[in-house]
C-alpha cells in the first residue's frame, strides 16, 4: 500500500506541478519514447542477468507491494515455540523432540503455532539445527559457524533481486538520453520544417530524458530499497532462532535463552520482557 501511495504522490507532484506551471499534459504523452526507454531497459535486464537472477527478481517483485509478515505477533509465537521446545528438551532430554523435528506438521507443539509453521524456510531452519542438536555430534561453536554460513547464503541470494532492480534503475536515465538523442536526430533531419513544428519535435525529444529520470528515481530505484529492507527483516528472524538455540546449547535455561533471542530483534517488532512472559504463560495454560 505504501508503494502505491508513493507512486501516486510522485505522479501527482510531477504532473500536477507541470500543469500548475502552465504546461500541457498531452505534450508529455510520448508512447514511442516509452517504448524505446522501457524496451532498452528490459533488454539490458535480460542481457545482464542469468536465468536464476531473472526468476528470483520476478518472484521478489510482488513482495514489494505486500506488507511485512515479520510482526511482533509472529516473533512472540516464534519465541514461545522455542521456549516450549527447549523446555521439553530440558525436562525429557534431546531425544524427546526427535518426532517433532522430523515431522513438524504433525507435531503437537509446532501445530500450536500456525504462523511459524506456515513459513517453510523458518521451520526448516529450526528443525535442521534442532536435528543436529539431537545428534549430539557437534558442539556450539561448529553449529554457530554453520548457522552463520547459512544466514550469509540466504542474505546473498536475497540481494540478487535488489542488485538487479538497482542496476535497471541506474540505467534508465541513460536510456532516456538515448531516446532524447534519437529525437534530436529526427529533428535535425527535419530542419526544413517551419520553426513551430521544429519546436514540437525538440520538445518531444526532451521528453525522453524526462521519462528516463522519472522512471528511475521515482519508480524503479525505490523498489530496490523496499526489497533490501524486506531482506534485512527476513534475515533477522533467522538470527533470533540462532541466538536462542546457541544460548540453550551453552547451558542457559529456556527462559534466558528466549531472552537472548528477544534482544536481537528490531525495536519496532521486539516485544517487551513482560509481553513475552505473559504470552508464554498464556500458551502454557492452553
């Protein structure tokens, strides 16, 4: 919704200001210029990226129009789930969660937290490392190193659409200049026309530069910023799980381990100590 509102503000400000200054909107309607700029940018996008990068970018674009799923409610569910799992481990031993880890969809613990279970990557991340903990063949340092590598891989993959959109945005002003130059060439080839007609041709040519800059800084480049912010949010949830599990491996009680995870969250989504404690207590009473 914020993306759409932003686009409306950009259009209203630019074109509204143009009209208030006495301009005529019909003079900015140049479909051929849009074809040259948009077509060249799209072609360069396909040339400059691999098939995997193109697919990743096309898949990531719709998420820019959606709100963030990483809310305070989701994090409270996640940390309550971790508390319950770690409490079971502390009371009954690591082997007691083997069934929960192998089939989280059928686990009575995981099924109580549908928002977490619906996130396939998050569930897989948790169960993979809980499985390693159950195996007992790795120490905390090895698991931490493996977690860091996996989170880094996730982050690098997530940066691919960001870079693709950013590079496309950077190229649009240049393609706008190309379209403007083509318009100037057409104008120079029509030098025998009356001055009034030549003025129209020059104005049409300049629209190319205008459109390239507007599309770049008003529409495409902001999308890369949105995708980058969403990437940071998606990485934070893995860091929360990482810190909590490592604290448990190092001998901290479940309540303290969950507190470690709470502390790494962004302040906008981080529940207070009391909020989380109340949520855990309510969950235990169900």
